[in-house]
C-alpha cells in the first residue's frame, strides 16, 4: 500500500494544499515536486499570499493528490486520491533551495 501511495505522489505534480487561519480552511491548487522516494513534497509560494500567511500562523497542512489526469472519460471510476497530513517547514539550506527551484 505504501508503494502505491508513493507512486501517486511521484507520478503527479499538482495538489490541493489546505491551510487554516483563525479556524477557517483555505484551499489552493499548487504545483509541487517530490523527492526521489516520494516522502517529501516541495511547494513554492510568494510570501504575499493568503496560504503563506496561513502557514506562518499555523503550519499544519493537508495535501490532496489524485490521478484524475490519468483517468479521464470512462476510466473516471478508477481515479485514486491520496490525502496526506503534515507540517509546513521552510527550507533553510540555500543549496537545497537552488536544487528545488531548478527542478520546478
């Protein structure tokens, strides 16, 4: 099961990011990349956005990643969705930031 979940993460590049501020949810459609193992997900956002403000207030997040692009038309019944809960962290290492930006 874990390998299927990692496959969904590694096989896609769009997700819905859910953040919370003052008890109110906010969802954003985001591009992402993952590490080779499919265990870490990296997103880029401007600091002037609602989502970034929410993350600074409350780092708890939820991501929804699905296979709808692969399963169009009659294959729609085969769409898989993965919800992952986690915690936002900024990347402090400038070298790692450069690598992530270069892969976006």
